[in-house]
C-alpha cells in the first residue's frame, strides 16, 4: 500500500476534525458521500456513525451498536489496541486489515472530536486478487523451471516417468497417472501417489477413460468439466486412492513428433475442482514432461540399438575354429551415443575342410544411417555365405543390393576366408576399397596382402582382386580399419599413428597368439591417442597356431601337442 | 599439420565461359562436405550448365570418408547434367584415398564412359537376391 492511497484519508480527516461532535452522525457529514466505508466509534467502543457504504458492508454497524458485536474481530481488536495506547494514529506499520462482507479491507484510523476514532475502511479486494494472481504465476513459473530442471537431469525413461508423476502430485493434484503409448495390447501405467510412484501395466482399452485415447494420439485435451469422474474405470485409479475422484484432467504429453503418452490428474471429492487456469497450467507442465520423456525414449532406443549391434560383434570365447585362431578388438569412439561405422563378423566354418569367413568393414558416416547400412551389409553377406568361395562375386552382389539413387553413402570392407591345410592356414583375402590386410611373418617381417578393390555401395560396377596367402605356424594376418592408422596423437598430439608405426608394432608380434596381437595393437593405439578423441577402431587377427592342442580325450589326461 | 593449426574450410568460385572452378581449402569432412555439395549444385544449376566443373584441391588439408562420399555425389550430379568433372591438383593423400577405395578412375572418367567393371554381375540392381 503506497502513500498515494492514504493521502485522501488524511485530507478528509483534517477537514472533518474541525467539526463539533455529533455532526458526523447526521446526514450531511463529510464522510457520508466518501467512496469508502467510514465508521465513527467513541472511546467506549460504541458505534456513533456509519456512512452508507459502511452499512452496506457491515449491516450491524449502526449508531448505538457495540463495536465488537457489529464488526469482525480484527477491526474490534484494532480499535481496542488503538484506544488503549497513546501512540500516534498512523504509525509506520501496515494498517490493520481483514475480511468483511466478502471484501478485503484495510482500516485507517483518524481522530474525530471528543476522542472518537474515525475508521476509514479502504477496499483492497482487487489489489489482493491481483497480488494473489501474481504470486500464483510466480509459483507456477518457478515450478515450470523446476520441472524442466528435474526432468532434464535424467535420460532414463523410468526415472523420468517417476519424476513427472511425483512433481504432478506435489504441485497439481491428489494423484497423477502417466499412461505411455501402448506396448502391444498392454498400456504401461505409472501411478503417482503421495507414497511414491508405482509402475505397472494395464490390459485395458484407453477408450474407457474419456479423452484418454485422444490424448494418447496427441489431440488437444477435452475440458475437465466435460469429463464425469464417476465414469473412470478402476484400472486408472491409483492404489490406496481413498474416495472417488471429484475432478479429473486428461492431457497429452506431446513428444518430438510422436505423442509421448498422456497424463491423468485426479482430485478427491471435496477438494477444489480444476480451474481453467490450472488446466492451462497442466498443459504447460505436460509439454515439458512430454519433451523430457520423449528425449529419454529416443536415447533409450539409440542406446539399445548400439548395444544390440555391439553385442553381435564377434561371439566371445570363439577363439579357435578348426585349427585357425581368431581374435577381434573394437575400440568405440568416445561419442558413445552414436553407433560407430566399424564392424566385423566371423562366420565359422561348418567343418574342418571348409573355410571360415571373416568380414571387417567401415561404413561412411555415423549414427542411425550408418547403423542401417551396417545392418544391411551384415545381413546381405550372411545370405551370400554360400557364394563365399568367389569373393568378387559376393562383393558385386552386395554392391548391387546397396547402390541407391538417393545417396552416395558407402562402405569399405575386407573379406577373409580361412581354412587349415596341414599345419598351415590358407587365406583368401579381398579388399573392397579398404586398406589391405597386413601379414606378420614368422621372421618379424610385415607385408601388405596383394589385394585391391572398389568401395561398395555407390559405383555401378566394382572391381576386386583376391590374394591368396599361406600362414605358417605363428604367422598372423591383421585386418584393421583406418581408425587405427588415422588416430591422431603421439608426442605432439596431432600426428597420425600411420601404417609405418602399425607395421613396426606388428613386427614384434611374430609367433604371438591372435588374442595377444589384437591386445598389442589396441594398447599401442590407445597409448597413441592418450585419451584424445578418436574414431572407431576395429582389428581382427587371424593366426596359424604354433601348437595345436589335438585332443584331451576325457578332460583329465594331457592331450598331445604338435608343432 | 596439427588439429590446432588446421586452416578453416573455405570455397572460392570462379566461372568462365562453359567452365566453373571451385577451390577447396581446408578439411573436407562431415562438417564441411555439405557446403561443397551445395556450391556444386548451385553451379550445375546454371543455364546452360557448364561443360566442365573443376574442383581444385591444391589447398585441401584432409578428406575423410564423408568427404569422399561427397565427391561421389558431386560426380553423380555432374554426370546427370552432362558436365565433365575434373579433380585438379590432388594432394598425395587424396590420390591415395581414391586409389585404395578404387574410385580414382571412376571419378575422373568422362561422363558416359564408365570404366569397365569386372566384378560381380552386371546390373545387379534388380532383386536377384
């Protein structure tokens, strides 16, 4: 209350104080026509005057009435305090105030003649309402900020769901129910109760809740007053929700393009129904919740795709197939949310006279598009396994399956077919636009396999030349992606690891088992980048074992070893 | 050439009668390739389309797989307009990348004259699988 609002009171007081006692009670007193209520009370607490506005608000306050019987306590108390003390009338403190006749009033005292007190009762109802509305808006803004902050803190779908219903119960309703889009025939439902969230599924038709199936499709919510709470089915009611629902709001959770679900807010009978502004606020809340939930879902899907693709890489424990050693190593780029472009597969031979096929490849680009192309390549190659005896033909068919007029995304890869022949391993190696495999000889020399070919997926026709290589016991063939050779690091931080360093490192790997060669290369590349950002790195080693454990018949006796 | 001192990516265009020339400076990678392809589309969209499109790589620092994918797209776009693509002043690393991936001959062949393929079966685009 600013000084401006008080100024007229003082002016009128000075004017009225000049009149003798009694004139105030009759018609024609200066406050009769005042735009606010005016009461004149004598020192004994008896009303001696009241203008028309005052009697409108306080019908009992007529001349002769006892003040405490005619007005609310807060005003009677203020009068008593005032007459009991000799303090100045309008002190620095706030004027007493309270309700009367359904209005909010502030009482400003002034001295009349003969010790009378003239109470000017200013109506500040509108101001109060505006202040309440402002406070409400501030609280809602603060809540929305809290909602965004809380929800953005997690990319876990379950925790995000729990946070949404918890916040809804704290700030919006007696209970909240979050319904996720149907997974098959069941609806994932999370009930928010004061005791905490409860997850479950309901085999229920969303049509049974008015407005729910529309909300799940992302249509705007129907007004709360159109929904009869008595029609709500049991499955939507939270456990231990005592009493029937008195009012209900069903609002969509808008996601990124697709609806992220729907939120149902419930209030008990006897609690205030949802006002229009509360419904609007519920929609704002739902918009933030939907965005957060949808981001969490997208992240979960992407993480699941990454995990699926990674899990399928090289079956763990498959170290030796019919006398040939295989080992694979993968170092994912630190951008873990992306599916990398590198992959490898081992298709083990069915018998000792057949070849196992290793595929190692690098798909251009990253993310979902790269993952789709990777999946296509791996599936197609799997289907083409019966033709693996002719690498160029396999690559030609693969190329034909991948060429698209929509893009020029490509893959480079190496096919390696390996079979044991006596104590050697015979390899057929074919590069399709990929760095040729490196052969580590028993004497420590390192050679490039003599194979060349075009990349896959863009050119109308491709070329490929297969190299045949024999590995003596202890010799290794290494397939790798350029993530290894192009890894930047070293003493100056910006140099590529390069093929020469890789060859030098491999020169020390003669006679090592496949697993050890892979570990050595991974370790050196890891030391080279030393925590700096790097691309995906994949390596596969194919090794002719130095000693072959032929048999251990019953698992107790020592087997025979040959070299 | 360290990551701290790489030149930023830049394109400079020059057009003459029947010819467009784009000088590519810096790294051709997933962040910059779109810019090159956009500029090529712009020049190929001219009427009449240029007979020759020169990409000058004298000041190219690096080219990754996305960059190569972009060059393949540029080649395809040029072929569709009947424009000859020239990859001028190729640094050794680019030459090597095109060589290993088997794309050098394809990218530098005149339009309509596909280098002979030998692998696989002709026109496997139909669902023979």
